[in-house]
C-alpha cells in the first residue's frame, strides 16, 4: 500500500510530481496526479484503447468536483493554466491519497464534511468508475461533478474552437456524448439520484507542465458538456461510470464493481510466495498486471486474442525486446505461465527472415524489424518458461522457427545481421539503431553500436547452446549447434577482452574499430544461463561495474569518466535522447547484474539493499510501480515513463533470485 499524506498532498509541486495509474487489460487506462491537475497530455480519466491494445484515445479528461455544505461551496479540483494560474486549488483540502491494490482513493476534508473518491476500471473494458462517499460524521452535502471531455490521440493536445460543440443526449440509461460524427460515443451515468445540468462551455489553455519540460506542445483546451449533481446524506455513496462501450456491455452492478476489481487485484498476489515479502514487493506484483494486455494473435481480427505486454505507461506500445526481457518477471514470477505460453506462441508466429519485429504490429501496420537482439531474447524467455513448466509441446511447436532463426543468421538477414567467419554475430546499417540502446534524433543514431555488440554475442552464444540442448531433448542432431557455440565462445574471449581496462569491449569490429566504452552490457556475458566470458575474468568485470556504473537504482549506461557521459536526463527531445543511453540509469539492468553476482558467488546483501531502495521509490513518482530511468548523477531523479515493464519485471525476478533462492 502507498500512502501520500497530508503534508505532501498540500504541497502543490510535490503532489503534482506523484502520479497514479489504473489499467484495464486492453491497453486503456486512467491516470493523473495526486493534486488533480494534469501535467501530461497522457493524463485522463478514460483513455480508451479503441483498437486494443492500441488506438488509445482520451475521451473523458477530468472531472472537477465541488461539495456544498449548507451554503458553503468548496472546490476540490485543481487546474494549472498557461500563465501559471492555479484555479481552483482543491488540493488544499486533500488529506490523503492512498493506493491499495493499484486502486487510488483520495480523501478530502472540508469544514463539516469528509469526502472520499475512489477510481478504478473494469478489467477487459474501456470503462472507468469514480465512487464518492460522504463520511458518516459529515453533515449532509451536495456533490457537483463537472465533466471535461475531448476526443484525441493520447499523443496530441486538443485545440478547441467556439464552433466545435459536442453532441449531448440524455437517455433513459444516461448521457451520450459525441465529439463529432463518426467518433466513438462516450457514455456516462451515475448510480442513483444524480441530475445532469447541461452547460456546453470550452475551457481554454490548460498547461501540461511535464510536456513543457520536454520541449513539446503543452497547452490544451477542454469542453465541458455539463455537470452531474447529487445530494448526499452521511454514509451515502454515488458512483459515476464513464465508458466507450455500448450500454448493453457496461456492467450495471455498481455496488459490486469495486469489490470485483479488488478481488481480482488481490488474487494476483495472494497465492504466490512473493506476496509474503515486504509490502512494496506485493505492490509490485499487482503493478506487473498493469502491463499485461489482450492482443491480436495475428494480422486479422478473426484470429482471436493472445497475451501481450505493454512496454510502459504512458506512451509506449508493445515492443518485442521489452516484452521478452520483462516476461519472466511479469508473467512467470507472478504465477501466470499460461499467459507466458500465449505470448511466446504469438511471437513465434511473427518471426520473418529469422527475426522478430522491434515494435509489435497491429493489423494494419507494417512490422519494423530494426532489432538485432529481440529474436535472441526470445530464446532467453523461452528457456525460462521451459525451466518453469517443462512444456515439451510448446518446445516442439516452436523449434522449427528457432532452427529457421539459426539458418537466417548464418547466411544473412536484414541490416547485414549475420555470423562472421569468427563465429560472432555482427550487424548494422547507416542510420539504423539495432540494439536496446536505440535512441535516434532525426538521422542521428546516438549509440549506433554497429559491428559486434558484446551483449548480442552473449545472447547469440546462449541461443546456440539452447538449440543444442533442445535439439538433443527432441531427439535431433546437435553437432552444428555445438560446433558453432564452441567457435563463438573461443572468439568471444579472444576478441572482447580489453586487457588495458580489465573489462570487455562494448563493441568489436565497429565503425571506429573496437569500442572500449565502459557500459553495463557486458554483465550479460557472466549472468546468462551459459556464461560467455572466461570465469577467471568475472571479478575484474564486476569490480569495474561496481566502481563506475552501479547506483542505488540500477546501472549507468556509460561510465562518468567518458567524455560522452550525460548525468542528467532533461531538456528537449534531442537533449533527452542524447542522455538516454549515455549515462542514464536503467533499473532493468539490476536483473542481469544480480544474475552475474550470483554466478560469481558474491555476497549479494548489498544488492538486496539496493533493490529495497528501488522499491521504495514506488511512492515517489508512479505510485506503486517503477520508473523507466533515473539520472546518472545523484540524487538520481526518476525520469522517462512512470511505469516500465522491464523495470518492474526484472526487479521482481532479481528479488526472487537474491532473496528467495
């Protein structure tokens, strides 16, 4: 449970820095700040995935509440406008924000009344609920809830015009709000006793301060079709339901909806050993579920649905590399092997020319295969799944695909990806970023890493060893895989050792020769199932990683001594992308680092402490989850997305690896 107390709630900047997130298993979500004002274009009470898990559209942006006690009106909403004006300033009445089982509840105190607001979504639907409850010790009050709507991609901002009037119809079932002809209808209704007062007014130039900080468009206009008003006696509750679904699909059991959601959330952790650990870890098990979505199995809607993993909230879609790195923690450590199987089968069906796409496509997109390592991470995810389940039927089903991967990489697939004469995997093309360090601004690839990247070849060696194992297990021939693995191992130890530095080159045979930049990618050569590096060199590598890259929240992507090091992630897109993999700290790397430390037989008590520090950040930005990145310089300010799948997944896995094994 995360509790943000009164002192923080009533400090505007601190309350705006803390964000909550509720998801629906389709890619849709509701999200905002503790204070109530939106700081991102991505905030909204109903961001519906109209083409699950994509097509995310902001429909209901916000609700500004006011409560009338006797003849006194108290405004509970908070907004920030273009000139810095805060109006209203309802955060001054906020007593507490509590996030339990990923469900946020806000408590407002005004003279003679206490009102709580709880927000959740229906799993598997683009439907959001807001429940308001007047405390038993309050005086009778009237709640007024002003609706603010829009209709736009969550990547954009709304620019209103006086002649843009949303259609509003009051029906027996509730309100039907249409932005324009052809738009999906927003349906809104209250549980009981609410009356709608139509207004039809534009509010202009709201400020999204986080977008301003990122150098992006940051102003938005919102339309208010009207407000719902309801009289409340002490102990009364009223629930507002907002949905992109048809009336017939929307649940009518308002009284049971919250209990149903809570029961589902608690079921996620109740039956697994992780839940018996510290409370932050229990929160993280529930947070892992936020990334799991239902996705199309193929390129046609009639082929059914399967499991997917959203890379991060708010702005990421499903990415192949991210999903496969996150899978062991997000699905296996949380007791969801059937979902892991579903995702692996789906991804095997996406392989083309021996490659998995970087960004997983929907039905109309052309897949982008600009990744050298996503396919190799498939081997890792499959291996962890098989070790957990002994599912020989899945292995037999996908093994022909894996053999095809081997053949394409031996010959040559896209972007010059091929096995060189030394048995190592190389790849790259001008203007293309192929590894996980994939920042690009215009034509500028910030960390191109063309040639033979260290982690790619560690993954390649492991893929060869796994092919050898699996082929024998299925009764096939293995000599070619065993011989290829032996050559790769020998060449790796001969080519990648940087004797002068006492660690591994990040890339060999690169555009400018061998690259001695001290980066964290080399820990995979120790920590993967089959270590690629000679054990006599493990401690030297880990010593340099500890000294130059390890922070309380993950590993830096570049040593501070490098001239290219950037210790802060801020500024416009170019400045941020220039720092993205040039010193910025990534929490997900604690997973491979933990593997390496365990493999080397090190005392991992300090790593346990670091994981605990990282878990405690779940109350600082994205409540109950883990951010994408942190600054490379102290105090290691969190940045990027507020919730990242491989951050959550690898911390879950590392915690199990360190604490429970």
